[in-house]
C-alpha cells in the first residue's frame, strides 16, 4: 500500500477495453470506448506517480490594458499575458498553452469586485477543459483546451496557480480613472523576486510537477486550545516543520505535514488523523515559565490526570516526547512515562543498535554510538520503547532540525537524517497496521 490520494471513482470502476475481432463494425460508441480506455489509463498513470503542477513555461508578462475594457461596477487591476507552457492537474490531465493561439487567449484582464478589506489577494489559475468549444460546428478534431481565471480564494485541487498578486487600494484602478484612457496598470514586476511586496507579481507559490512521494506521514503537536492559532510561537511545531521541509531534498520518497491537535479533541480518532503525536516535555515535566496543559496535567490535589493521553495510547496511538531540557535519568520524566505507559522500558541508543532497530537503519544507517556526543554530553539523544508506542528525543536533536544555535552543518544534516528515520518508522508502523485488521465480531 502507498499513500497516494487517488480519485476513488477511478479505483471503483475497473478498466474495460474494446474486444477487437475480425469483422467488428466500428461506430462512434465503440470508438469512444477505446478512446476512454486509453485516456483513463494515461490519467491514472500520471495521477498515481506525479504531483500536479507546472511542467514548463507559463511565465507571466504585464501588458497594456486594451482601450475597450469594460468593467461596469468592477475594479481593474492589470492586464497580463500568460506565456506558452505545459501543466498537469490532479487528475492527470495535461494542460497545454501553445505558442500560436487565436484571439489572444493568453491575454487576460484581472478585474475584481470592489474590495471589502484593506488587503486582498488575487490568484491567477489555469485549469483543464475537455473541449475547446462544445457548441462549435462539427469538424474532424476536438482540441483539448484550458481556462484561465482569477479568484480571491486559494486554488482548488483542479487548478494550477500561475501567480498571485497581493493588493491594497493604492494598486487598484477605478472605473472613473480609466474611462476614455488606456491607463497603465499600477501593478509592477517584483523588485525582489524572492520576496514580492504588495502590488507586485508573486510567482513564489507556483508548484511544479514532480514525482509523487509515496510515503506521507502526518505529525500532530499537542497544544492547549488557546494555542491553536499560535503555531508561529510554538518551538516544537517550528522544529517539526523544519524537519518536514527538509524531506524533499533529503528523502524525496516521503512527504511530511505538521498540524496542531487541541487537548480538547484528543481521542481515539486522533490515531487515524496523525501517525505520531508530539509532546513538548517542558509542558509535562513542569519546566519553569511553561504553560501546562490543564487537561493532561490537572492542578487538583497536585495529582496528574493522564486519562485522555492514556486512552489515545491504548487506542494504538504513538507518542513522541521531546525533552531537550531534562537528563535521561530525570525522575519527573520517569514518573511521566510510568504513569502513561505503565512502566514501559525505553531502549537507549546502544540497545537500539544491538537489536538492529529500523530507526537506526532505514532509510539512513547510523553506527553504534550517537554522533551527537560532543553536543549533548550526558544526555540520551534518542530512546524507543518496545512496540514503538513511545519515542523520546532529548538534548539538541529537535533544535538541530531547524539549525538553531552555533552548530555545524554536518550536525544539522545528521540530525535531519535521524529525524527522517523517525518519521519513516511511524509511517511504516501505521502502514502495516492498516494493511491488516481484525474485523471479527466479539
């Protein structure tokens, strides 16, 4: 099994092709059967093996506004010209904008409703069209085509983003301003292409077609309800984001995503929503200046209530506990693990290596001793429980994922490779558990 999100309709209907034999009369219906068979196979091939996006070309030019532009109650933004190119959508359809095209159909005016906010974003997208003109007079061939459009919401799965423009009122040309003139647009090319500003063409968010990662791992970070909108301020979230961002170049077969999981929503269903649930050890072990999770760590009678977290683990969930500020022998950490995991023993690096554990083998190979000894003297960088229900990371491992502090690039790369092994492990465990289930009645 691979984690490819295919259109369920394509999987539900088996392939059927024309049974050809001598004397078979070919009519339009039978020809269509044969054509649709080849089209479905080709589309499924592209959809299963490639991510949608731009294959080549599709640049954007700013051009003069035509004098006959009619905007009625709209606001004119600019006139653009899409350059020839090729893209592929999420269903495997190939979108081709040719060099020679009639009626200047690559010229596109961006005209929006009067904005209700001080800052709006216009997304310019292209999507596949099966037929160029369904009402066109009959002819021997039908040309597959495309539709260029702009919208105020981010592109949907069937749309390929060409560019976007962030706008404020100063960028817009009202109807009164442009009447009777061929007014030049207030939109401009970016002065810094990597960091476009308001009123400049932004091509930084274009996605390019590439091989589809077969292994998709979902990482949840447990937070309080009031932290759900504060991902920019959560250190562990940012470190995991950095680790997942390194995967395309480090381990292209895998794609990682990080999301926040509220303590209030923690349940057995969370097991299906994420492959591993990450906890910041500072919250649970009582570090100073930390915001303790009230549902997990109750203040009443100074007793800890771990019921929600224990139920999650009993339902098959896996936990990553990041404890950068605690020694491996810390009593608080030991008590936490004993409370949630009923005294589960953790294998340290040397034991993992002796057992040839996959977390030190796949996809990257590590030796008998930790490579972070100089950075984390006296701390265990990695421990894993039997059954892999609990993984503990310590020392500077998570900080290295984001390159924090005065560290060597080799250490950052090594830490990211170990992180990739960690993500591969939880993905593999979930994959195997999904491939076989006991559905017998009890």
